[in-house]
């Protein structure tokens, strides 16, 4: 079977889908991943075919305006207000993304399409090609439930109606920003008008299956979800035995190995691509907090999230290392709360201090706290040496947090989210 995976966004929006692609390839399928051109080497390195999508929308987030969006946004409504202010700039790039996605679909000639919501052309390409389609999600953001509101909304005592409405509202807002481009594309390709933009249904009204790359131990399955929605478990890229136990096949640089052997397990500090406007400030706070708490640390500069020069001997700076290799060797993980990093920290059985910037990150920070596997999240705008020092002391000494994190890690490691997703894809395609 030929499968096209359409995904778009940061590394965290690409890596789980690449992991699923690897699982599908090992099951005997030919997989093409269509995503931003900046991830071509990464996709191809995992043995998958690649189709390029414009990098323009991601490049915006690397500008001062984009960094300001991450730095000064604390809730969904602020994200939307600032995003809509950029619509004139974003609009042509959305049209380009649709064109690139359709070109990828035509070249791949897939028997099935699986898409990320940011690659929202997926259902329409599938309709034009006459093939089935599946929605893949790394966060529980679209399928309505009466049990709790969408992650971007406050938990109010307004009952089931309010909770379900929050999900419909998010879907509607997605249509406000993307619907006109989809309508134009459908018109240009001879497809009938869609009554309303809807990521959960085809234009004909049929429900689209939704696979959530999330552990049921982290987000319980709502009792009122339809049969078309399921949690498979996380899609980790290193789940194959050929990667070695806990990623042993990755050769660490000598300075990292020497640092790890020189003392007790250090604390990981890294914010991925969430640089904000002042990565030097974040590094300074992290360094001072580690010293004040009497802890060793590893600062991971990643894609610009931290910028540090002079460091004490108790702290090592590295560019990056695979989470599945590094996290099990840490005492605790300080991170931005991205879905993928949160999953990796939980699987390692290590407590977290989440410093969210925007989007779904506050949600994951609160989930970690609610599960008893970390401290209260500290929004990056409110991050201080005093707050981070206190959180570091808590997560490295509180026996309940340490026990909860270890138990959750064992539960997640017992799952095989990629294989469950592969089995669903195969069964759905065969039906």
C-alpha cells in the first residue's frame, strides 16, 4: 500500500508522523512524508520518501514578529488575535501550502492519506483522488467531549454544552482562517462546495477516523468519544529493536559521556525551537537556578531556545541529543511543554518542570502537574531564578513526584503506539 503522510509545523509536528511512517514502512508499505523543506534530510534519514512543502509559514515564526507571538501569548484568544493580525502575510502562504500538498499527493499516488490538521488539505486531496483519509493528532484538540473543555479554554462550571462547544469553536476558527482557501481549491478542481469547513468529516458528511498519538495513561479516553476516535499511545521514533535498548546505538560525543560519568545525574534544560526574544535570559536563569539548587545541569541550545557562553564546570552545554537516549540519564527535565518533549520525559520516568510559551504547552504542563509527575508549570514570561530554583528542588527531592514519574514511565514504555496505529491504518484501508 502507498501511503501519504501530510504534516506541517515544528519538529514536534513532524517527528511523530515520521515515527508512524517508519512503522508503516517496516510493515511493508511505501510511505511518503510531505512536510516543510527544512525537514527533508530528517525524513529521508529515516528511510522515507519525501515531498516538499513551502517553508514560508515556518519562516515567519523565525522573524521578530513570530518570536513576539511566542513571547507575549499566554492563552488561545491572544494567539488568535495576534495570528489574525498576520493574515495578510499568511494568506498567500496558505495557498502555496495547498498547491504544494496537492502536488505531493499527485506524485505519491497514494492508496491512503493521513494528515496533520495544519496540513488541512488532506481530506480534499483524498476526495479528489478517491482514497480513504485519516486524521492524526498529537494533542486532543478537535474531537468534542462533554467531560472537559478544549485545552485552550478555562474549566468553567457551565456543563456539558459548554465543554463540547469549545471544540466546535476551535474547528470553526480553523475554518475562518483556512476555509476560503479550501473552497477556492475545491472550485478549481471541480469538487462540489463543502457545506462548512470541518476537519472531522468529509465533504459528504462521513466521519474521518482520528488517531491520537497520546498515551491513555496521560489523557484518559473520554467515555463519549465516537468509535472513530482513539488513543493509540505515543508515536516514538525509536521504538524499533534495531535502534537498540533505550537508543544505545546513538554515539554520544566524548565530552557528554565524560560529563555524565563525572557526577550524579544532571538536570536537562532545553526549550527546543521556543527561543522567544531573549534566549540569553533563559539560559542565565537556568544557570543561576541550577547553581542555587546545588544541581548539575545540561543546557541544550537546540534551535535557538537557549544561548549561553560562560558556564560553571557543573553545567555542560550541548547542541542536541536524542531524547530517548538522554532523558533516562537525567535527574529531571526542564522543558517548554511541547507534546513530543513531554511524552519523552514521561516515558523516561523523569519528573518535569514545564516552562510553557504558548499553544498546547500550558495544557501539557498542567497535565504533568495533575498526574503528580512534576511541579506547577511556570510560564516563561514569569520565569525567575527563585521560581525555577524552588521547582528544581521540589522535583528532585519530593518522593511522591519521583514515584509517580517512575510509575507513569513504566506504563508508557509498556505501550506500542506506532504498532497500534499501523494496525488501525491497515484495517481501515482493508474495510
